[in-house]
């Protein structure tokens, strides 16, 4: 497992655990003879529907190649900076020409990955919103009394 995967998994588990802790009541009400227990009709949104939406969006993000594309963009940017630094050291005209060609190839590759990522995000965010809302509605429908 990679470090990014492990850190993402720890974050997801921590958020779900925090949502569960926020939903559990620590204090229990004391029932008296004169005051019967009051049934609370309003439901908070920090229950199962919220956990389902968090799980759906986290799983949806995990299935996508967005993190790999971002890592590739970062790697190509670092490669371009390395070649530019190398050009500052070497003054040979032949090696400068090769470095300029390498920089143009790296920039083309980075722009292609950025374009692919941007195009993917145009449909990813609306679709994950619709899927998350549908999962929340389905969970609320299953929970109704």
C-alpha cells in the first residue's frame, strides 16, 4: 500500500468515527414520574445518511485516477525544474538544445495530463453529487418509520 492510500484511508476512518461519536449521546436523560420521556421527532443529518454519503464519495474518489494524474503532473513539473537547473550548469550548445527539446516534451505531456484531468473533473463532480444525494435519499427512505 502506498502512503497516499494509507493516509486517505486513515482520514476516512477518522471522519466516520468522529461522525459516529458526534451522533452518540453521552448523557442519558433522567425520567421522572411527572415528566414522561419526550420522543424527539426531529432527526439530525449526522446519522447514517451522512455516513453513507461520506462513504460513497470517498469510495468514488478512491476508484478514480485523479490522484495518479495529480502525482504525474507534480512529477513532470519537478522534471522540468530539474532540466532547467541542469541547463544553468551546462553551457554546451548541443546539450542546451537537447534540454530545450526535453523541456518542450515535458510541457506537452504535462498539459495533456492537465487537460485530461480537467475534462474528467467536469463530469466527476456533478455525477458524484447526484450519486451521493441519491444514496442519502435512499438511506432516508430505508430509515423512515
